[in-house]
């Protein structure tokens, strides 16, 4: 720039008369155009590369989180809310992805431009370079104060967004209940409070960030005032030419532009720093359940036993859900479990599938400790059907094939018949190809339960556990399902938790549980004769059934 002005535009002839040198102007003008084109090409390449790299990184980060979550046990999942995990896999990843994109585009360019420009100013006008000894520290200190204060608000903001997502999730999942109880206004107010919390904390963060631009404008203004003043003084005494002064102004613009880019990087880093910490919590979470180095891959049979088993949720808890439980069941048995809410029925069967580890004692399946098995091998042979088991969006066939991915239509039809689901599935227009909405909302509660039972049966497990899984099924259908179990699956161990004693009265043994653990074990006849609590409940349910009939 200085050559173009001093030797080209301001050139004089031998008589001291102004005579612009066209060759110099064209030469340096061409160099500037070529430089601009090169900068354009490299700028496009850098932008495309940064976009590709940051997008791929975002994809890998989401995938890493999702795969990590798949390794979690129930106890790990209890440490996170679903809404929080969704936010971490979407919004937090997007924040880091944007920060990486900007960093890749300017992380090398901005510092290089800053150093080169200040160095050039020092060469052309050494005194003026000293101005940045004043300006740069002001900017650095200002940026540090702004970003360090804003960071804590970003952490709070993401926590509030987690709560907002939880509010939305609960409303959408329970929308039928909301409408049934005419609670739309309540839910609207709840959402309004949640979104206002996000707004308020976001405003606080933005108020701090807004100081970023005024600080830059102040620094730019101060720089130009000082350079204009000292530059004019240097030109008046001949220490600086017009071309060198113009060149200095250009480099000053580049210095300030590079500082602006760096401030944006630091701003994005302050925002993404909170996201990085939240994602690291997911990735650093150690699975509570770990396999042994050489796990057993074959379950011998459906026998199981509990030896002095105690369990509590959380290592710091003082309350035991199960205490010193001893139990032995032979392969092929039909076991019923009955007890009031909170007596540990579901916990007992979840230990069989090693969804949790015992606090003390051991659980044996097929004669071996469940900890000796590979988790996949164990859970393939110990299938648990929950009362609120989930159906996924897809066809009936696809949902059943969750239990056995290569199951044929003949196998699917067989288990549908055993689960008493065949008739209603085939009554649908598309049969096995009937589409099921997310959660099975287009099916009745009883239909959903029968399909989840069929899904469990398709894999022919050695132990089948039904955790109150026929609660929405009428007594006649319930009896038909039990009859299919007896006739078609004599070698499969069946464990049935039920609030209806009539559903388990024909079991080989019934486990009666109370708040102290296992109250009594025996057949229906034995318990009816010798256990007053069992007799009272059974008689009450029988009378209620007679009234209903």
C-alpha cells in the first residue's frame, strides 16, 4: 500500500511536478487483486473444510454419547433425566460444533494476522506500534472479566433448558391425561414458568456479553485517535510518509479485526465450555455393571437361586429394599409373586436379569453367579416384561422381531397365538404390517401388554418374567395365556408378579412379600391354610370377583 501511494500515486518527475507512475500503480494494483483472489480461494476452502470437520465432529460426539448411554445400567440412568440427556445430545453438541467451526476458520488466521500487522506497523512506524501496548491489555483484561462472569450463567441456562425440555416431554407424553382432567391451563402456566426461567437467565448472560462490542468499539476508537494524533505529528516532521501512514491505518484495521475475531472465539468458548463439561459428565460416567474378563456365554437351564441377597438403591442409602433373601427355584417351575406396593417385587426379578447388582449376597442363574455371564447372553435367556413395557413406532412384525431379529412370520404368528394377540392383530387391515405409533398409543392397554409378551416369547428364553404384565388383560384372556404357558412351554421357568391371586394360584410356588421381604413361600393350598394374610386377601378378591360377575 505504501509503495502504491508513495511511488505510484504521489510520484513526481525530475522537475518536482506531480506525475503518477502508471506502471507502479498497475503493478502494485495487480498484486493487490491477485492477493485478494488468493485470499478468497483460501477463505472458501477453509470455510468448507471447517464446516465438514465440525459437522463430522458433532456427529461423532452425538454417536459417542449415544453409545455410552447404551452401556449404562439402570443405576447409571437414574443419575440423569431423559430431558437432560436429550439436551446434551442436541443443543450442547450444536454449541460445541459451532465453536469448533469458528475456531477452525479463524484460530490460525486471527493470531497470525495480529502478529503480522503489529510487526508491519513496527517496521513502517515503530513508534505507533507502542500504542497497542496500551490497547491490547485493555481488551484482554476486559474479555477475561466478561467471559469468566458469563460462563456461570451459561451453566445455569443449560440447567434451565433441561427443566424446560422435561416440562415439554411430560406434557406431550401425558397429553391424554392432561385433556382428560382439563389441565391445559395448568400445563400452560407450568410451561410459561419454565420458559421464563430460561429467558431470565439468558437475559442475564446476554447483558454481560453485550459489553463485548462496546469494549471493542472503545478500543478501535482509542487506537485511531492515538494513531491519528501521533501519525500526523510524525508526518509533519518527515518521519512518516503519506503512503506509510495509509499503510499503518490498513494494518491497524487488520489488528482490530483480528482482535474482534478472537473475541468471538473466546465468547463461543465461554458458551461451549459449559456444554463440554455437561457432555463429559455423560462420557465419563462409569457403568455400574461390568462384565468379567472371560464371561460365560451359555445359560445351562432356567433354575435360579438367591443366597443371602440384600439390596438398596444407591450406595449412600440406609434403606434396604431387600434384606437377606434366600430363594431356590427349579428349572421349568411356575413361580408367582404377590405383595403390596413397595415390597421389592420388581427389584427381586430385576436382579435376576442383572439390571442391578446386589448390595450383598449372590444371585445364581443356571447354577452360576449372574456376574459371571456376559450381559447379552444372560438377558437373552432371562427376559423381563414390564407392566409398562414400551412398543416402538413401526409395524407389528418389527416390534416382535425386537426379541429375535430373524424371526419368520410363522414364528411370529405362533407367539401371537400364545400371547392371545393373534386374533386382534389379524383383524387389523394390514395384519403383521399394521403400523404401531410411538408407545403403542393406537392400541389398547391390554393389546400392548399382549404384544410385549409375544415379543418376549419369540426368543424362547429359559426364564420369562412377567412383572404385572397382564394387569390390563381380562381374567379370561389371562387364563388363556397361562394355559398356553403350561401347554407350550413346560421347560421354560415362568415368574409372574401379579396383584390378582387368581392369576398365580396354580403356580408351583407362590412368594408372598411384605415390607420386611419374603413373608412366606408355598403353594396356593399351603398359603391359604397356614397364612392369615394370604387367606384374607384371597377371600376378599374372590368375593369382589363374584360381585363383578
